[in-house]
């Protein structure tokens, strides 16, 4: 009986996630508002298979994790495989983020749902010429 | 990760080999809990914004042999207080629960996806896989588990883990019966 209760508890915990969408997030500062906009643009770019839009959000010196094998690629290499990856993957939904802004750098932890996958992605952002860019992501 | 069901299968087969037939229900429950507990770090990943590559992230410190040692000592000190510390039986329990708990990380290192396992944590947070990774990695999401993907994972685990465990139990049972027979014959 106790094993069953343990299994049910773990099952319930594991099935819950951060389901609140990014659109519902109330930014606490103008910087957070800008970061939210980038993430919404990113989500839109992925879901409309718009590789150019995504490319414009990424900093030239970015390092981006990709694939199940978690390889880190430069922007140059990533944009080459991006159209194929967009075509091969289902749409994404970003959840409620947790943002930490320190000067011209920021870290955004956010839950991403893609098909049956739901996982935490950490975006590193950088402010350059009054514009925020994605400097990298890891998961 | 391997599924919680498979970690429980490991626990049950190990319990069977360790048990003298006089072990209480507590022993069996602790065995299952011990082999499954490292995956409690999923709570941090799913709820507390702890990324998997963090020290306390999924497959991090809680999957290491050091944590397994701490957990086994904790379990024996709390649940087997009647055993004399450092006695043979006390060490048997510590070693048994250590092996069960450490088996979790080792088994996960045989899976073919996700982050590697921080087997040398807390010395280093570097993640490792074994060179041979035949087991399909289980999805963290329950929704994904109850899909074709979950079915594939279970089949893979049945082949690579459940079947060897079953063979191990059959082997032990035959050995025990033979021993009883020989003992009965001699006496």
C-alpha cells in the first residue's frame, strides 16, 4: 500500500509543471519587459518557422545548446541547421519565467513545452546598443 | 532516467537476494524508496527552476555514490537503530542500501539521453555516461510516458533490466532449493 502511495505521489508531482504561459507574466521593470518581448518573438519565430526572425534575436558571439546530445554550437553553425530543426520539431510554448537582471546581462529561466517535452531552459541575455540579445541557452 | 518502475524492479530483485526470508515489510519499502529516491531531484527541475546541469540539478549530486553512502547511513541509523553500530549486520545493511541507491545513478548512465550523471560529485559536477548506453531514456513528463515513447522505453527496460533481474532471481531460487535439498539429504 505504501509503495502505491509513494508511486502516486511521485506521479502527481512529475505530471505537474509550470503551465502558466509567458504572455501572463507581469514584468517588474522595463528590462524585464524587453526580455519578455524577445522571448515572445523567439516563441513566435519557432512556431512560424521563421529562421530569420530567430537569427535576428541571437548575438553574433552566442553559444547555443542543441539536440538530445546537448552539443553547444556557435551562432554561425546554429543558423545553418536552424531551418531543418524548425521543420522537424513541433511548436513550442514558453511558461512563466524567472528573470535575473544584472547591468547589461540577464539570466532567464523558463519552462518550455514542445510536444510531449517539458523542460527548463536557461537563456543568457546581453544588452548591446540598447538592445537585448540572446547570448546563449542551455538545458 | 530509467523509469521508477524499473528502479523498483532492481530494488525487488536485490531485496530478494539479500533477504533471508525474515525481512519485514519495512525492509522492502525502504529498498524501493532507496533505489527511487535520487529521482526526487526532478522536483527541483520541474518546480524550483533548478537546471539539470546545476550541482543539485537532475542527475546531479543526488545521483552520486557519495549521496548513496549518506542515504544508506541515514536509513540504517534511523530505521535500524536496534542494530549494533559497526556490527556485521549493521555493515550489511549499510552496504546493501548503498548498492541499491548507487545503482540508480549507474543505471541512468546506461541510458541514451538527457544529461549524463554526476558520478564523481561533489568532487566535480562533470556528467558521465557509460560508453555503452543500450537503455532508452525515459521522459520526465508523465504525459510523454503514457505515449508510444513510454512504451518503447518500457520494452527497452524489460530487455536490458527486467529480464536479467528475473534470470538472477530464478538462479538464486534454484540455488536455494538445491541447497535445501542437499542439506535435507545430508541430514
